[in-house]
């Protein structure tokens, strides 16, 4: 009997103590004094996506591989934007036969230039640079797309010098009628690891998603045979006429790159770049994050740079070559394809990169030289990722790296630019600055000055035609693509020192939303 009583007592004490401990534990949990381990959320830096065609993946793979070869050894930054310009050469007809005994043509895909970066200098920084030296020594816009195009222009200048010396150019060749033109066996292709900032990132007025595009009437095989690109080719696309039913809402408007935060700190403040932008309700967001409305002032030193979407649209109308090279080029240099990575949407990208300027043609614009006018390249999407990393919990992409890279064909390593000054890390003038490119133009101008066969129509006539076309394009944008009424309504906010839009975010935060450039 005593033994049974002892066992009962022990059981009672054990149950009582257990109940007390359980009650205390429950109270501590309710009071958040005990942290319960939770499962970490992991997401990919870039979402999986579909490719338009294998050619788009080959372009992206080649550009990324060249970037990894040419970047500095200590450069490990993956959360950035890469843009590249490539040349695709027709296949060699003397290729060795394959296992079946047939000669298999193998086209060459050559990376000509690339840029890496997400920085730009605001007008205040540009004024500071003007006070200490020539503003043409400073690279104001260091977004990847702009740096890649600058590096490509340098290649063209060097090609003119090569051809003048009787050598074979990488991109250009002499014309029988005088001047230079794109090699007959070469097409130019543009790649960006992310959708360009600006209008292309404005996911409105069309149904987005997917990497597929409407096919043109000409079959894929017929186009490939015409271009001589049997292995590396891209599907033809049909760009239907854009219905501009929401012009007052900004459907086709131009935008500028905005200051880094709504607090007014400039884009060179690294602390501001790391700070997430304040989020506002969607109804208050007038323009994409990191952009502002273009007020119609075309003087570049008086405003922030145009967004990359607007610059790509301009290059599709006037060419990639810029102004000075028109002295000796028989025709502008246009890209045949644009391959884009994350956040790709065919409908939005075609609107932004070409179709909103659909009426800028010699047939509709009086006085526009026949050599200029809007082109409609194939807009492709790629599944190849630049950043294959992952984010944990609520971590966001970090675009605080102030260094930018630029590289052109023939250089061993890429040039490192300081995104806070627009110069090299050592404080020197970049070889891709406006003054450096002008020096190259002066060199070949002096060398070709007496060669009438090389100059063709004459020195300066092509440059004047380009300047006239550029002026007509600005007038066309002001007349057909502006939001003057909206800009006028925002004037009181600007006069009061308030941002143009309540949800204005950091320049680099626009990249965390998937808008590169």
C-alpha cells in the first residue's frame, strides 16, 4: 500500500511540474520572449524565363563570357547590368566538312564592346566638372547600355584608321563610291542583361509577359538563307502599328534619369544608393521608379540624361555611330537585333525601342534625309542569366557599387570608371569620353583630308545631314511624344522643391525592380 502511494505521489508531482512548465512556456511564447525558428525564404536573383530563339541565348552567352574574361581580377560584383554590342559574320564557305562529308558553315559571333554600370552624374555634378576642366572629359551617363555604345563608337573610329592604312576593319570596309560602310558579311547585335530603364520598364498599355513575338510573313528559313546565317539566325518579327491611345498618360513619352532618392540626395551619395526608396501606393506612381518626366529641354548639361529606353529609340532612328563618323560613313550603322534579359516583355520593349517613333520616316517627315529614319529591329528575349545567385529573406539587390566598366575590342582588360566623378579610378580622362573620341576623329580627318575617294560626298556633308535629322527628331518627339500638359501641371511642385512624383526612388533601385540601364 505504501509503495502504491509513493508511485501515485511521484506521478502527481511529475504531472504538476510538467503542467507548470508548459503553462510558463506558452506564456513566454505569447509574450514573444522565446524566438521560434522559422524557415528562411530563398528566391533567385533572376527568375526563370523563356527564350525567343537559340540565337538570343548564344548572344547572351558570348557577351557574359567576354565580360568574365575582361573584368578586373578582384571584380566579383554580380548585381549589376551588362550591355554588349556584337558582330555576327556570315559563315565561311571554306569550312571543313563534317562527319557526313558536307561542309558545315560556321558563322562567327564576335563581341565588339561591353559596358557595366548603373550610375550617372546629375546636373550639379556636371557643373562641378565644368568648373575644373572640359566637360567633354567627363562621362556623365555610365549606364551599361551607354558605355557599350561609346565603346562601339570607338571601334568604328579605329576601323576608319585601319581602312585608311589599307588594313581590314572589324566592322567597316571601304565603299566603291567613297567613304565607308558596314561590312557586307556583318550584322550588328545589341545585348542587355536587363530591360533598359525608362519606357521599356513601364508595364502599361499592353499585355506583357513571354518572349514570343508575332512572326513576319517571310519564313525563318528564307530569311536565314538571305542573310547567310544558317546556324545563327533569328526569327523575323512583325511590328504592327502602335495605337497611341494614351499619349497624355505617357504611353510614348520620353523620360530622364532621376535623382537617387526623394530626399533630394544626389546619385553620388553611396549611403543614399543603399537606402531603399520609400514606397507609395500604385495609384500615385506616374512614371517608372528612378525616372522623371522629360521637360523638353534638349541641352544635355542642363538636365539629367535621358533614360536608356529613349537613347536606344534614338539610336534606332539615327544610328549607333553618333555625329562625327557621318563625315565618312555612306550610311548609318543600325543594330539588327536587341536581346534583353530580366523583366523582358516584347510588347512593352517594341513600343519603347522603336514603335513609338513609327512616324519618323522620310515619307512623313519633311526634310529628313533618306539615309535616316526609324528602324524596327528584332526584339528578342533570352533565358541566359547574368546573376545566378539567390537572395534570402527580405534582402534586395544591392546596386551600391560605384565602379563601372567599359571595354572595346582589342583591349586586354576593361577600363574602370568611377561612377561618382565620370573619370577613371585614377582621376584621368576615359578613353571612351567625348573628348577622347573627338581626338580619334581629328586623327582620321587629318589623314583622310586629301583623299577624295575615301571621303565620297565630301567632308562634313554627312555630319550636317545627321545634325539636321537629330533636330527633326527632337521636334518630332516634342510634337508627338511629349507630356507637356502633365509637365506643366507639375511645375508648382518643382517650384516648391518637391519631387515630380511621390514615389521617386533611387537610380539603382530601378535596377532592383528589373529595369537595367
